[in-house]
């Protein structure tokens, strides 16, 4: 055992093969969300919380392999392989030197054994760092994908909300109460500004992008029912075989890998257009809300017998604008003006009708 540790053979194994890719996920993810989020993975960690069985683990591995392939191409070293290491404890990562193309995946750990200081360091993907381990610290390398997945979620605190594209920030933080139980507010805020947070509940997927603002927008996503299942049907057979020990890829796998890397190149170039990361995050928030608003299921109710002369009422046609889309006092707007105007114009049309 000691000999294995001295040779770097202990701890979490390095995995370099997986039968799924970005296009194995549902359309909203590979068409809308991931082209916007992939560049953020160079700077921020991922926190995934909530219901088991929605596909959090394959989702993280898909992201890890996609970003790993990008790093390999950027390095020009054909001998490198994209991969990931997965463990339930930070201590299992210290046996090997870190590599930028190899993601670290902390899967369903005991939160009590991960200090808030280590969690902050683990999620700060835009810098080298360390986290405490039993014998010597685990080293972290800049731009390496780092993910933390857990089922620690206060599901009974989810609000009963049938429509809308956002969730109040205060309600969102209540969902994280179990994860951050007993921690100081400043430490919680430090985690929030370092991480992309996906929260899966029975009714929706809630997404919060990194921000120092506690009132930052929280996206409420129900498109494609991705809060119930992240994977598309076409590659589920390959995923099932992988779980049983058989690696088999789909017919379009190689073609999709090329499309995936082209998607990443375009996404990275788009982020490079922004001087500050906050500006790019602001852009992403606007694009996500724009798509969610347009994809809402608008239902029209027929006139009742007592109001035959009145026009039908469209439910969801003019939802409450998301957090940050209105100016309050000296606080600047946090959403594009064009996005606000669409809400206002649609509301005006509805009132006239």
C-alpha cells in the first residue's frame, strides 16, 4: 500500500473514457445553456445539489471531458488525454500531481468533513490553490474543472411556483440552508461568488451564476423537463452499458466531438470580447432569461359565461420581470435594456387587448 502511494497509484483513479458528450444532453443544454456556460468553467467551480437520479454525475463527466479535450488541443501535446478523477473526499486527490485537462469531481461528500475554507479554495478555478488533506495538502491547478455534487437540499422549502423564469434570491438561499448550515454569511457569499450553482428540485432547475451580489438573478428552468432528467434519449443505452462495464459509443460520437470542440472555440472567443468577467456573466444572464421568456408555455383561457364580451386572458403572457430588470433608486439595472423593453411592450399589448 505504501509502495502504491509512493508511485502515485493511490487515491482517486484517473478516468479517460466516457461514451457521452455534450450532444448527449437535452437540447436546451447543448443549444442554449452550455455554449454560454463552458467559458465560465475556466474560472469558476460547479455546485450541483438536489434530487438523485437526474443525471448529475454523467453531466459533470461530460463537462469535464469536453473542457479537458479543449485543454489538450490548446497545449498541442497529442500524448495528453482528457479525463477526470472522482472521489467522496478531498483526501483522495492528493496522491497525484494536478493536470489542467483532468477534472476533479467531489461526488456526494460528507459536508461536515469539507471545511468552508476548503470548499472556497476548491471552487476557485481561476487560480492555483490547495485544500487540506490528511498527510499533505491536495494541490489544485488553475483553469482545471472542479465540481461538487451533493443531495444536501432542503426540498421542503421549495416555493410553490407554477410560472415565471426566476426565483427570488432569498428563497433560493433557503434551499441551500442544509449545505451551509452553521456557516458565516461572509463565507457563504464567498462560495456564491466562486461557483456556478445548479439546484434540482421536484418542480424546476434553479441556476445561479457567480456573483458577489446576494440578490443576483436566479434562473428558474423547466424547459425540456431537465430538472427531472438531463440526458437525451438517444445515448441512454450507451450510458447504461457504461455503468455495467462496457464502453460503447453512438454512431455519431466522433462527429459530435468535433462539433463540441467547435462549440467551445466559439464560446471562448465570445467571452474574450468582454474585458471583465462580470460583464460576460451579465451577458449570459440576459441571454438565458431571453430564451426562457420566449419558451414559456402561454395558455389562453376561453371567456366565461358571465364575460362573453371580454377578451381571453393569456396566462404567463406578461410575467413579473426577473430580479434586477428594474432600476431601484441609485442601483443600476442588471439586465439589458432591450430585454426589459420586451417585457414592457408585451405587458402593454396584453392590457390593450
